[in-house]
C-alpha cells in the first residue's frame, strides 16, 4: 500500500486515504474534435513500465486533486504536485531525470 | 519408539501436566509442550494421511514449516481445520482430530491409491479427466472430492464466536524474528534511539541458539537471551511481542503481523487474535533458516524427521524418537546425533554423503562413540506406518544394492539449510544463489524499495545467509545499527555480542539420494509431503516440456499446499534444474507471496462483521420507520423503507395500499437520502451548463428545472431537479445513491479542468430532512400547518418557496415524481422527525400514510418517469429514453455532447424506451428479454429488447412495464414475446410508457 503526500495539505498518508483518478495531464477533446482525437482522449491510456503521472484525490482528507509522479516498477514516488497544471512542473522533471537518466522525458 | 525422556526439556514444566484428546483418545502432556511434542511424547507418531495417496504421515519438523502434522482443532463453532501440531501450544482440554482419512487414521481404504502411484502423476487431472465430458460432474469430481484434500471446512452455518481485532502500529525499525539475531538487531537499533518493534512468531525468545549449544559472550545462550530481553524490555522506545508472525511485507514499508493473543488460553477475555498493520521506515527480517529434507526413497514415512527437529524435541521437550539413524550432507546434523547420545539414546550410525567428515562436530560425535559412515546415503527407508529400519548404500551408486540394513525407530535427515527469504522477497527483494552454501540468499544490493527509492528491508543473521551464530550476531548488529541510522537515530548502537560455535566444514550438494537412483526409487522420494509430489513427478514435468519453474509448480502442485513449499521448493527446483541440465540460478525460484503462514479469515475481517461490517447512514426519520413495521431496503449505506407492513399484510399488500393511498389521499415519502449539493459562485451557471445536458444558466431564481447528467461517453449518469436559489447559487438534487459520486465528479472538473472558474460546491445531503407530501390532499395538509401561501398561483408547478411551515423553517419545492400534486419539503435535519410527526398528526383525518421506495417506483413507472439504474445501465444515452427535449441544442459544449455524436449513438436501430402491456395482465419478469426467431453466432436466441422496470400497478389492476426495444417508439401496438421462466413466452404489446394522467392535470393540480 503506497504512501503519498498531498501537496495541498501536506499530509503523508496511506493509499486508502486517497482515491485514484487514472492518467494525468489528459487534454480534453469536446464537440468539433475528430474521431481519432476523441477516441484517444476517451480510451487510449499510457501503461508505461517506469515513470508515470497519475491523478489522485485526497478523498478522505482535504478533498483536493493532485498528481503523483511515480515509477510503476519500483513504486518510487518522485513527487506530488497540485492538479492545476497542464504538464509536470520543472522541479519534478529535474528530480526524475536525476534518478532515471534513461527517461525520455514527459510526452 | 517415540517417548518422553525421564529428565530434561528446557521448555516443559513437569509439575503442570495437561490433558488433551487426539481422535477422542485421552492423552496428557506438560505445560510448555506443543501438540506435536505432547503426541510424540506419548508415542503417537502417526498424525494424518497424505493428500493424494493417503499415505501415513507423521511430524517432520518442529515449527512453522511443518507440512504433515495438520489436525482439526476444537469442536463445533470453534472448529478450525489444518492446524499445525508443531505450532499449537498445548492447553488443558485441547481436542484434536486427524484429517484426510477414510474410514480411520489407522486403517485407510483410500491408501489403495498408493498401490498404483503411476495413476496420480504430475498433470494427472489434466490428462485423466478430459473425457468423457459428462463424467466430470457425476463421477470424477465426487470421487476426487472424497479422496483428495485436507481438513474439512467449518460448518457454513456456524459463526465463529471469538473476537478478533485490527491494530495499527508505527515503528522506525520493525524487527521480525526474535532469535538471537533479531534480539541483537533490536538491541542495536534500540540503543541507537530508534522506535523499535520486535516480533517473534513462537512463544519463546532466542530461536534455536540454545538448542544448538551456542555460547554468547561467554555464557550459555539461554542466559544471554534472558538478559537481552530484559535489556529490551527496559527500553521505552522498544516494544516486544511474542506469538506475532510477520505475515507480509508490502509496498512502502507496510507490514502485516498476525498475533495469536489467546489461542493457547481458551476462554480468556479479550481478542483471540490481532492483525497488526504496521508502517515501518525500516524492516529487518531476522527470520532464520529452515532445514531441507533429503530426497531418498521412503523419506515420507512417519519417523523420518528433520535433524534439527529431532534435536528440538530432545532438548526443548525431552522427547526422543527412539533409536535414530542420522543422514546428512553437512556438519550441523552431527549436533543431533550428539544431543541424542548425550540424552542416553542410541544412534547406530551417521550416514554422511561427503567423502570425509573431519570437522569439530564429527570429531565430537566420534569421541562419543558414534559410528560415522562417509560417502553413504539412504537406499530406502523400511517400515509401514512408522520407520522400522533403513537400508544404506553408496551415495554415488544407482541404489540397486544396499551396503547395510539397520533397525531403527527414526531417521534424522539434513540436506543443509535455506535462509527464510520470504519477507525479503514479498515486496521485490532479489535473491542470489550461494553455491558454496547451496542456498538462495538475499542480495543486499537489490532490496525492496520504499517511496523514496531507498531500500527499506534488510536481513539479519541466518536469514541473510550468515548461518553460524558468530557471523549472525555481527551481521544482525550491523543491520540494526544501519536501520536506526537511516531513520535518523543518532545514539550509540553499542557492540555486537560474540558467539562461540565450532567451525563447520562445507556441505556437499545432494538433491537426490543415491545420486544415480533408478525410477523405482525416485518414485518413492517425496519432495512436497503435503501435496504428495515426488522427484519422479518433477522429472516427468520437465520431460513433458514444463521448463519454467512457475509452470512446473502448477503442473505438479509442488509448493502449492498450505505450507507453501517451505521444505520442498529448493529441493524441487534443484531436481528440475538437474532434469533440464541447467544450473540452479538459471531455474530460479517461484514467487514468494504473503502470508508467511496461513492467517484465519476471522483475523483479517477483525471487528468488521455483523452490525460493524459497514457504517449505516440513518435519516432523521429512521427510528420512526423502524418502529412502524418497516421492511428495509439498502440503498448505498442508507437504509430506506421499502414498505411499511401493517398487521396481517404481506409486503405486496402493503405496497398496493401505499400506492392507492398516495393516488387518492396523501402519501408521505422520506426523501432525505436525496443528494443535495449547493453550487455557488459567479461561474455556477456556466458550470452547470457544462454538467447538465440542458440549459441551467437561464433558470430564474425561485424556479426548478429537471436535468440530466452524462459522462463524456454521453451515457446517462444521474438526474434530478435543480433549484436556483439566487443569482449565484443553485441547489442540485441528485439521486440517493449518486450524491457522493456527483459531488466528486463536480470537484474533479472544477479542480482539474476548469480550475480558473469561480465555483464552490458543498454536499449538504445530510443537513436537511426532505419529505415528499404527495396526493390530491397534499396542499390541504400543508395549508393546515400554516405559515406559507402554497396556492397554485403563489407556488406553481416547478417553483419553490422559502418560509415557515408549522413553525419550522422550510423550503418547499413544487415538484412531483409520482404524477400527483406534490410538494417536497426540506427542513433542517434536526427538526426532520418533529416535522414528520406533525404531518402525520395533522393529516390523520385526511388519510395521510407514509409510503416506501417500492410504491415510489410504481408511482413513477405508472407515470412513465425513468429511474437511473433501472432504465439506465451505463450504456444508455438520453435519446434512448426519448429525453431529447432535455438536451440543449443551443449549447456549444457540455459533458457527453461529443460522445453522443458518434455513429453508434445515432443508429436508428438503438433500443429505445417504450411502455409494455401484457396481453394476459401478468407482471413481466424484471430484465426479461424480447426474443425473435433465429440464433446469434454463439447459438443463443436473438433478442430485440429488454424489460427495464416491471411492477404490478394497483392503480390499473394489472402488470405494467417499461422496456428498451429496437426502434421501439416506431412500433406502437406491436406484440413482442418475452422470455419467462422455464422457456415460457409472455406476450406484451408496445404502448406509451405514460399510463397515468396523460394530460398532467393532477400533476399541475
């Protein structure tokens, strides 16, 4: 069971205190988008072996959504940050690059 | 013959005899005995029968790794199957029964399986039971169920009367295993100042050091252990627990432990077991090592035991198996011969597979006059239900001739030791093969990683591969000190204790005995005692192409029994490696999975059973319902009244009464469970326009509007009435089950997509009691309460007003889910019950009567109103339900709009909502399918619709239904055939779903 730190309230807590929300940084495609873009938005999800960004909500705490950068193999958590962003903050990217030099970077 | 020695036994108290029964025979032992030592002490060697062949089986080991001596413990509702006698502490009145025999332990007819062992070889099930197909259910399965398997499951109707509890714990350093290594690691970490927890699975500290005659810091192990425990007990930052098994190490330092608080104290108050859930910064596993059996013919006979176990029984419990032949490939087993000899027992020979035995321990054995035969192994063990003798042979031979035959009562075998790496491996710790010591040990460079990417598990002592006590203590001290340092402790960890133990010569790797044994011998060499897997089975699997150790495991069932292969895995994969002609590390191990030993389900559920299984949500009127004949229906964590039964009624009659009364007088519905979410802020209207398929921003304050919410697929997710409170705030009503989900859904979009929109949401569901006052006399009742003008002019349909009713502050929504004149009144939750009582009292002469959720369903179905979860199933779009009127064409965007534009969503062949009228007036089964001629690709009947709601309508005096039917609305009047029970077909006509008050005169009344 993972330990995660909520970047909003600062609490480090058990996984059961949070609710997972799937892959982070999805771009929404609404009316007017073509079928391929809409399909990718709705259904195509990354499933990397390694660095991954995922949404979590501090459901039984402050209620806020945040994003965790995590290694799906070792379960190392590189950092968490508020969900109000369209891509990972530079600091997190730096941290990951330092720990995973082979990482191809975000996107 | 197995018996109690006249003196000795470091763990037993001869002054306290205890009585127990085994298969209803009265026996006795001493305080401090395990059930195994007590049974052996009075000569009961035979303990059970084996899984497939029903061969007689006795105790092999002395601890948690025991595969054979499993019994049913206790009686009646406290009965528990498959308990190891070796870990069961004896208590007065214990009752045990042997398992897996028919008709009796001594005489088992099914042992006939044993006469044709080829019959049950590897993959036997897969090969034998393929054909004929019909035989499986009626012939094969009943026979297999009778003959295979272990203990019987407890009676399904009985309830475990004992208490179990879950406990949360936190530690800087958690040390698992209270042998001398665990004590040393805890001492180092504790002295350094870390918060330490130390667990030991048995009832005694110190592990096997005292049995092995180790000296620590110049004193016998027992006295060092005593002072170490005292020192730890004196540290405020250290807590110690006996009888607590480290069950599993999980992600990020989450560890489960099973504490058997009172298994040995029947009738004691408090919990029987405790399940510990601990978060530890660092985990040290000082779990020791387990001795490996040797694979020789007849190694499963009662009386063949691990050498270390024989030693344990002699030293700890003063129990001797009798005249014992020792068979070994290492020096350690000589300790067993020496212990037996020193206890006055006869050891005719030590058969050592090595070419020479010259170390300190063999020398001591020689000095005691024990005969040692090197280069020698066991050809076969002789005996029926117990060992009567052993035939020896040259270790490198094919075993066709023996060199000598000896009479004996027991064989003590040792194939070397394997570190207990389970806990290290649970969470991803990697192993390396140590060829010199012939075992897998933890690779300290590849530990399980924590949330920060650092290793969080270390092994100490024998568990890390440091088998000798001297190396083990130094290793454990280093592990304890390092773990404490990692957690920020800065104190002085002190020095490790020094242990004195004789040097031991290297072992010889021996995986089968003799080395070139033929098939006749190999098919009598057991690897997995509990699942009856033999050397020949693994070799057969390899020949049949099972090259992966995980596949071989499943094909042969090696290591799949309740002992999880603690004795068999390494031997099995060595045999597999040999058959595949590859080195052992190339074969690798199977995956180690928690729990380390079985945990009873009671401990896992803890207190979460019965009334405490989950929290119960109660509306303010809950107690009134309970006192008035309620028949409950669970709705999420709520309990809602399904109907209120009066004397002499069944549920069906109650429901009909409630429906008719609501249509003719006044019905009251407790609607408090309805979701109530306040959405406010400058962008609230814009936000609701995105959430709902219709336009909400144009709603005027004082008005209500019905709306639909879809997910991005366009599938209907929730519905309800929105009331605009003022320019910037809306009260959103959701379905009862959907409140929390919809609130979460709103927050998701507000926080993660439109985070610059100024909107605030609050879930007010439990702040208000809500009561629907329904029926032609509803207005008359509310007007009696006084305080608000609720006339048709002042409060028209789909309006709401705020004021005071009968002295209670109230919001009155003029909405209807029944088709009747209806008001939903929300009052503060604290006054809900008083308001409910007031309505009942004031309305007595008007015929007021509460109704439940079933009447609610029927009333809405008569009116053709949809219900989320009945007419929808997560694949239904609003258009399917003819709700196009509730989908805005003016809005550029709303959630689900793009999804609805997909080709499949606009297909004219989609199943759409219609009403149904059975030709015979009967009630259609819920979910019944409309069938047409022909079959689909799977040979199933073709269908063109399904019933989504079906009830008996008391109003109409016949069955009514709603259904989704292919092109349904275009087919009014057509008769469909629905599948009923037992191939019956029920004919029903497609009709308009609105069956009651089509013009809405009552609704608008």
